């Protein structure tokens, strides 16, 4: 069986206009996979736009983008008070969750897990209920799901809902293999130091989480996107894609490339307009360059994926 290359866009659906900009990377480029933010006011409109372009759900893979980073919780702030600030917005960083994982014990840990599971279940319901995106995979905003306290909660929710055996067939493990990068000294030297730090932190959980996924029959695509996260420009992708593709073929696994082409134009479009960090991210020129990369890559990739 020929394996897929997923040219994937995170953060789908912050606004309807942002959703349109992401979908243009499919219409005019190679994009064939998106991660849906489940707590956006534009969730229904973003689904309508997606279904207009891909009515039978065969051209664009639909992925749940678990979100503990921005906006308000789907379960209601009053039900998950540990995850939000006093105004009801998510405010806990990756490091905060990471620290919880290693320090929370006893009743406090059980209560935290209860709230995490409640929010995961609500986010899953948001994209499988009234707004049915036909989700087949799961990842998360800023990769929180790699932290065991979140990952294990996700596995429990998938088991309790039955979606882990009937619908969800892939989960992202966002750690690039090093072999494709070792083959290109110039690109290896160009990896920002902070991305090596991210790679090491996430890498600590790779084997643990993969083992659990494999035991459940859930696939893990080869990943390409941490070393050059948020800077997946045309020159980067063209230089490294052949090596990543060859690596995935040898492993007989799908390959997923992570992009963030969903630019915003105004702070008022943010799910949390107070966040300067998110404003810089969504309005960076890098968002436009990643969108251009998806539109300018060799269209033969799209033809192969459609076979």
C-alpha cells in the first residue's frame, strides 16, 4: 500500500477568513490535511467552508487540534478552573502542564485529570457532534498532548467514547527523526537552538507514547516539523523532503509535514486578544511564507496523494 504524505495545516478555523486562507493552500497547492481548533466561534462556518471544497471528506484529512493554549474552554470555565485564569481563558503554559505531570500527587492529581478529561471530551464532542468534521486523527496546539498527564487522559477519553477503535486512526508524535537531517549538513546547522530544546523535551515521551498507541492499533506518521517549526519555507521543505520521504517509505509509514499558514490580520481576531505572543505568531510574515510554500511545492505530490 502506498503511504500518504500529509501536507498539514495546524490551527484551522480561528476565523472564517483565516479558514479560507488555509483552504486556499489546498485549492492552489498541495495541502491535504488540517487540524481544527474546537473552541472557536467560527467552528460551524469553518466546517461549511471545508465541506464546500471537500464535500465527501476524501481530499482533506480532518484532525482534532486539542487546545489548552488560547481562548475559552469548551467545557465551561467554571468546570475546569485549574486550566483557566480568573477571566475564564486558558492561561497555563506547556511548562506548567509539564510541571504538573511531575509534581501533582494524590487527590490533587485526580482532580486535575478529571478536569483535563472533561475538557478533552468536550473538545472531541465539539467536532464530532453538531459540527461533525469526520475527524480521523488527533494532535494538539503546542503539543500539550505529549505530556503523559494529558496523553493518558486523551487515551481514556478515546476508550470511553469508543472513538479510539472506530474513528481515530492516527495520533501525532511531533518529534522529527534525525536521520533525514543528518544527510544535509547545511540544514542541520540552520536549526534554531530553541527547536533542539523542544525536540529534546518532547523526545523524552516518544517511546512511551508510541508504545501505548501501537498497543491500541493507532498509527503514528513520521513527523517533519519540529526542527523548523513555524518556518517551514519552500527552501527548507524542498531541501529536506526527499530524505524524510525516503525515511518514511523505509518505515512503511505515512509522512506528516506541519505548517502554520493560517495568518490573521488584526488582534481582535485572536481567540484571546490580550495575548501579544499569539498576535506576533498569527501576524508574522512566516505565516504567509508557509502558505506560499504549500502553493509552490511540486504539484506532483498532490497527484500522487490522490491516487
